[in-house]
């Protein structure tokens, strides 16, 4: 889903690697799968035990220099989107400054960085010189809405990654419903369980390490100024979203996505309590030197 614009050769290669030539899998959607809690893999894990699957301990690693001689940027792109997973998908709604054009686009270079104030980051591939609709609208208007994608409208969301020309809105193509916001002028998606009205704080453009002068991406930091949550998904004090209602979709590598159906709880340990209960020995807290 939309990681924005690229240089022509890179764009051509990525199109070859991606949706245009990859055949979708033949498997049916499993409607029977519902949200459930499970136990952890090893409920009897003890301090100092290490991993719960020792068969992985002796596997070897390869070292990769992202800027090494002859290594193409597209290899780093494909490696990272398959390794840094699952990733949330920021489904951005934007509007041009004069209100004449609107845009919807999904971005899997998205993350939350702070809660007070609420800060979100969205990454756009390509620099300012070839900025596409969402980045252009965000920069000029200073506003956007970040919508979280759920199972019940994943196909409509994916349709918004289509390469429509500037000024042609994905709202009509997707069939999604615009809903009014309070602070920003862009519309939120009515079908979304959770949405964030956002104000642009700052941007930073990135330059290639192997091709100096080539602009490769822009990071936008966005402050959340209003939250919208569907009533049946949020608790009484408006502090928790029910994952069984949200049913979020995450991005993996290539054109692969993930459903979130299972969860498990792991309380964060407190050193004093763990020592007091005899679960952790102070002698185990000595610095560990690699190779020893």
C-alpha cells in the first residue's frame, strides 16, 4: 500500500516485483476466526533461560551493508518491508489548501511516537520534487486524518493505492464515506473504527547515501488533535479500543497482509518484586560480555 512516489527506474522495478505480476493466492477468507486470548509459548519460563526454542540458537547470520558497493536501494526496500513487521497502515485523508481536491491513500511507513502530545510519523517515498497527492496536500494545508484500517473495508482501502491523477478523488473509486471532523477540514472515513485528526508539525527530507543529491523520502511528524472512536469499540472511560471490534489489518512484505486474531498478556516485571518472590537472583544481574 502507497509508499508514495519513486524514481522512474526504481518504480519500474518495483512494479515488476509487485502487484502487476504477482498472482493472488487462491485461499478463501476464514470468516470463523475471531479474536481470542492465548497463553505464551512457555508459561514456565525462568530468568536466564534465554529463548524458548533452542533449535534457533546455533543458526548463523549474514552481515548486510545497506550502502555497500553494488547494492541497489530496492533490495533494502524489499528486505526492510519483509523484516520490520507487522506494520500499522496509516490510511491518510487529505485535502488541498483551497478545498478543490481531496485524496485518500494508505501508507505502511506509519507509527506512533508519543502520547503527550500524541505524535505520529508517516514516511513518504521520494522527495519534494516528485511529491504525490497526500504529501502535497498535507504540506500545503497542514492537516490530515489518519484512519486505522479494519477487515471490513480492506478491499476499499487497497483500491486507494491506485495511481489516479492529481485532483481525482479516491473517495468515489473506493465507495468509502466521508465524515466531518471538528478541527481539520479533511474528512475522516466513516467506516473506520478509529481515526485521528492531525496537524502537521514538521517534515524532514532524506538523501540517498549511495547517490548523493538524490532525494529518497520525506518524514512527516503529525500531532493528533482529535480522536474518533466507534461507540461499540471503546470502553466507558474512553481509554481502550476492543481489538475484537477493531480487527486491524497489518502490513507484511510484498503484497502480503496480516489479520490480528490472537493476543496474549505478559505483565511487565518489576525487579524488586521478582527478587522478593525468588524468581530472580541478584547474582544474575551482572553485565554480560559478548563471547563469554
